[in-house]
C-alpha cells in the first residue's frame, strides 16, 4: 500500500516549521527518495496499519503556494529547501515574473521519480550537493515543459526540445537551463547496476538525446503520471514491479539512443579507452592528474573513465603509477641524468612523496632506485 511522508512544523528546520504549521495542507504525496532527509524529519504513517509493509510507496509534494507569507518569502523558502533537505539541488528563480514552484517526489524500493514545475531558469547539482548526497544512480531527465532545455555535464552540453530526454550521471555535477524560465522537468533514477543488467552498454549513451518523437518518452511520462497519483500500491509485489519497470524504461531509453550495431558500440568504447590512455601517457608527470580531470577534458564522467579502465584490468591510479615508475627507471639508467638526485627524478616523474616513490620502486622492480645507477 501507499505510505505518506508527513512533515510537522516541529520536525523541520526553523525556517520551514512556521510556514508549514500555517500552510494550506500537509507535505505529503509525491515522487522522491527520502533517504537523504534526516530521520527526525520523517513520520511515515500507514493509512491501514494492518496492511503496511517495508519498502512501501513514499510520496512528497512541496508547493510554494502552500507556504505562508508573501510571494518573496514563499520563493526564498521553496528555493532554500531544495538544497537543505528535499532534493539536494540548487534552483535559480526566473527574474521579473511571478514565482511558483512545485516539487513532487515518489520513491519505491531503490528507484525514485521526481518532477519540478515552476518559474525556474536553472537547476544545478554541484560538487557540494553530491558530497552531501551521492549515489551510484543514473538519472533519466525528460523535458516535460513547453520550452527548450539545455543540460550540461562532464564538459558536454545537449539541448532537449519539449518531450525529449537524456540519461545523465547522478554522481557528476550538472546544470539544466530553461530557455524562458518556465520549467517542466521529470527525473527518473535508479542504481546503475539495475540498468546494466538490462542494457550493458548504457554508459556509452550518457548525454545522448532521445528525440521527443520516440514512444519510450511518452511511456515514461505516462508511468510517472501513475506514480504521482494518490492511488495506493496493493502489495510489496506491486512495489517490486514498479522498481523493475522504472529500470526497464531507463534501459529501453538508453538502448534507443545506442549506436546502430554492437560493433559500433564496442568501437566507441575502444576509442574512448585509447583516448584515456593517451591522456595518462601525456600527463603522468603532473602530480595533479586525476580521473576527474581526464574525464572533464574528454567530455566523459569520472565514473565512466574508471569503468572503461576497469575493463582492461588495470585501474586509472595503477596505470599512472606504472607510467611514473617506468619513467623514473628510464631516467635513472641514463648517464646524462647522473647529476640529478633520485629525489629530483622522482619529482620530475610526478611523485610528490620521495619515500612513497622508494617503496613503490622497490616493490615493482625488486631493488632500490639508487641500485639502477
């Protein structure tokens, strides 16, 4: 059955409590994960306790019009609450127009569905937001409004016409911009492993637009509409079906955006892997080299970079270390470098800690750096 998340004025932070106490209705019903909301905020009340079960359907609705005070106060409270607990997002209101905002969240098992409608010109998720609430999820974003959207992530940017969708990383910073400040957005997310079980190549299709003409987008909108309704889920089995169907829809959307053949997909992964290896070979002497930095340069996500290298059997950090050790060993064996100290050669090859270099060198080659000279 459905479970409502009800917030009382005494449960919430001071800047929200007074407004909710005098609001038009309770903050219940709607799509979203409540995992990131402090336990003291949540009171889950089953309408029929004899039929309650773990993992039920949780809904939240957070509407600016339900807050007390004038429009400016409502706007400030609604915007600040996205970051302080509801969704770990940042929203910038549209300028010079009456404000309205509604966040709806529905959570079932390990999937969640969210909608945002209102006079918002941009929605972003920063590194600070990710640090506060990071998961292994992938997110399907669908433009449910009447205005074009742009989505930026990992150095790449795509445009979404009304009805179009794109798959993004939950664990990478992103920003969504609304052309006319009238936002209508659906976000559907689940654990990446659930999607991988259904479509192994989905990561190749991150930040690839699925046209509004595709039926899968209409199916996503219809399914979200059912979940956002106030109907109750009849059983735990129903909840499991919901979670499976959401993962199916995300995987199906990714597959539609996929290359025409499996050969093309493998080729794309191979090209990207080689591009990563080239970046490592050209940048290992930089002590600051990182998977995040390389990913940004290539327009990929850091997680995708790590996954591609994991398929080769050698991680990013292991490859960087090997390049540095081989570079240092080569320099140590060259006579024209005899004037350089071991510590200087270590630093030239990207090591910032000489003791660490000595330990790694001995472990890799079975002797000390000085014995090579």
